[in-house]
C-alpha cells in the first residue's frame, strides 16, 4: 500500500499534540486494527518450539499484540540484513532499526499511537496520564515485561542519587519531578506537576524511560537488591571501582549483549566487534495483519567499516542490503551511477532539516575577548552576511538544497516566512559595517583585530561527517569566505568522541551541528536555544537548564538565552492551545533574530540504499531523527524475495 508523506503529516502531529492538552479525558487511538489470532512464526523458532526449547507462539506474544500493516504485502521469513556501522560511537544506526516505548510516532508522523501500552487516558486537567500495558509482552529472555519494570527504573535508578545525580529534564515540568504511581502489574500513571506540551512527544522519542529497564536482570547489580558481598565481588571481578560503574556497564544495551531487550533483533556481540550480529527476538511483541510474528528477517549483520570509501564500495558491490546511516548526499551521484551493478535502489526520503550545518559561536567560550564578541548579536549577524550560501548550494550540494537561515521549515506550525532568509543574504558590506560598529579594526594585512589591536582569529570545529554533505568541505569553504572578508580562522576536524567531550565542557570556539527537527523544533529544543549540553551555542548554559541549576553556568538575568528558557518553560506549561502556539512562534522568532545558530543550506533529500531483493520498503518516507528513521519505515516488516 503506497503512502505519500508530506509536510501536512507533521502539521497533523502538532495538532494532535495540541489537542492532547486541550482538556478532557482522552483515549489514545489504537496502533492498528483489532487484535488478530496468532499466525505463523519463523522456521528457526518453530524448530525450537518443536524441540521444547521455546514455548508455543501463542505464549510468546501478548494477548493483544501490536499489529503492523505492511507497506505492500505480507512477507516471508528468512535472510540476513547486511548493513555497516562506523565504530563504537555509532550506536544510532543500530538503535534506529527498531524502537521501543509506551507510545510512538506513526510512520508519517501524523499521530502518537500506543506501542508497549495498549491504551492510555488523560485526566481533564492534563496532569495525569494512565497507561495500560499490553498483557503478555516478554523480554527477549522470556521474562514478563510489566509495570514493575517501569517502577524499578523510577524508584531505583532515577531516584538513586548515585546513579542519577540530577533529574533529567524529561522527568521535570517547571523544575518539579514527574511522579510515578503503580496501580497493578499492567497499569500505572504518571502525574505531572504542571501541564507539559511535550510529555507525549518525549515518550515517543524512543528514550529508555519509555520502556523501563529489565528489572529482573538489573537487580542483581543494584545494592537495593543484591547481597553486599556478592556485589562487591562482581565489581572487583569486572575491574570496576564502584557498583555504579558496574551497573552502568551492565545497563548499556549495545555493549552488553546479555541485557534482555524488547527490540525486534537482539544483540549477539558488543558494539566494536568487526561484525555486530543481531538475531530475531523470539518474544517480539509485534505481528502483521495476518497474526504472523515479526520480524520477517532472521538476522542483522552490522559490519564495521571505519572509512566511508569501504562502505560505498560495499554498497556498489552489492554487499550491503540497506543503508542510510553514514550515507551522504554527496554520495548520491556515484550511488545512482552504480545502482544496476549493485542491484539496489537509491531512495530520496525528504528531510525536515533546517540547516545541513549551522555554525554556533560558543557563548561560553573561555577566552574573554572572544566571549564578548560571540555574545554580541551583531558579530553573529556579520558572520552570516559574509557567507555566500548560493555558492555553497551549487558547489557542495549540486543545487539540490535551499540556502536559508537556521529556523523552522515550511509545513511546521512554527514556520514564519520572513525568518527563512533573515540575515542570510550575502552582503560583505553589511558585515563590514557591523564589525566597525562593534569596534573592530582592520590591520595593515587586511585582517580584523580586536578593540585593543590584538590579533582576532577563530577556530572552526566539526567532525568528519558526510551525512548532510561533507562537513569538512563546508567548513573549509565557509572558512575561505570569512578569510576573504578578513576574519582569520582555522578549521580543525575532530574525532566525534573528543568533539563531544570538548563541546559539553564548553572548550571550543565556533562549533556546530546539523540544525534538525525543522518541523518539530520545540520537541527537545536544543537547536532553538541552549537546553542541554550538546550541539547548541551555549553548552554550559544548557547544562544549567537541563540539570535545574545543579551544574553548568547560569545565564545572566538579562541575557536573551535566559529569556528563551523562561519562554520555553511557559510554552510547555501553557494549557491554552492558541496561547501556547503563539509563545512557541515568539520563541522561534527570538532564536532566529538572535541568530545563535548561523544556518547554511537545508531542506534536501536524505538518500537511503535498499537492495532490490528487499520488499516492503517505502519509497517516500519522512526522514526525521525524533521519529527514529528508519524505524518509522517499520524495518521489522522488510523481507527478502529470495
């Protein structure tokens, strides 16, 4: 069944979210049609049932399983899906193959639908959400998944100050913690201290708090349950210093294959292996419309490929079956040219990307002279006007992108047409005027100098990423434009782990990231204002906000960032839909006018490669990080024709 994904789908999502807080009890829509009778199972599992190693299918799936409607047809079992990953830091590609949560986004983003939860209701005041779990869901080791797992995660992980020194922002509303209340094994409620416009969206984002940990497994590493001497022996045996280190290691689902899972495929190897193997979860809780247990594909092999060239050659040679992670728009020409040779199709899934890369001058930079400059809005506007976005589009993106500012994209509730090109025109004369207003002067060599006459230079940082076009090439090109304007600069490309470490510590000058979530900018709004510690212009401000002031740096009371934080707090707690929407638009305008993120180009296709042997792969699907693409393609219903 072919489906067209458009921007209107996201508008539907936003309307759905708005209605959820309009008042009155709400019954969630079912994720699929009425429950179906158990159908078939994979031959590899049927053999285990026959030998007595597994219980029958009817005992392995819930009473009312999640029903997935195939894109085109009922599939067939078997095969190994081959893809690549780039190292220990590349967990996203593996995580996004399937998702778990109480609720999730529908494939087109138009609804938030029940997943692990069979249904949920909301109180009239929008403060109490009661969830009813599907009865009979089991972890991959066969143990029941119940509300006890979520209660354990809340009481023994979230409320344990050694494991969680500060309560994450998703667990707080207006600075106060969300409360968990157990009702019975399959029913519980979250009680919010105030109205939250993003509560359901946060649950739908595949965050681990949406499913809870496997309590029966994790309890053996927790001092609330384990014998003290046994726990100390395990800490020593694993060469850790504290039980917290041991616990976090065992809780890491990508580094510890023994940890039970609720996902479609279960890890057989720790990430970092040459080939990370995953096998079907015999207790997976989703079925197709005929009652056949998913996934159709038996195994997934994630092959370690440390360089892009190896991955591209593997695709061209037909050695990979499905790949979107680490495939860049710049790879599109060579992939198209060789698609018959490799027996694959190249899909162009539309993105909601506001900017392929947004430059973010660090508002917390330690250097006092740069700190003063970076916190001066005129400096950021001048940098923007000194950038020729049309040239970037033609040279680096084959003319397929849209030169624009870093802001919401068309179709979003928060899109405002006049912001799209705000400060985005190439106007070096305007940049010159602004630098002079600031008090900067040109030296005899033509380069700009600080007010005191000292040399002005900046370092531009990014990682080696080609997903949204080559970031190193983009930085070099923009660096040359700024050099021609007289701003001396140096481009340094860092390893991702080092970049992340320095970014979170505020130890960089001008960094940046892709300005994503263009349709839904106010869900996890890190790109709109500093709301956490990464990929925003004020990571230490963001840490302060995220931790409720427990750590980080408090923005001055008169700083625009402080105003943005206060606006967002009002946004998420405002019960009136129209008022809340206007606050959101005002916040997006403040972000664009302050130009904390200097946009380049955006709104371009996200290429995905799919073997021609694969079926049930959608041709047109919204590619969006918050929807965990490609999991919104329902990878569990992909199948091979031979």
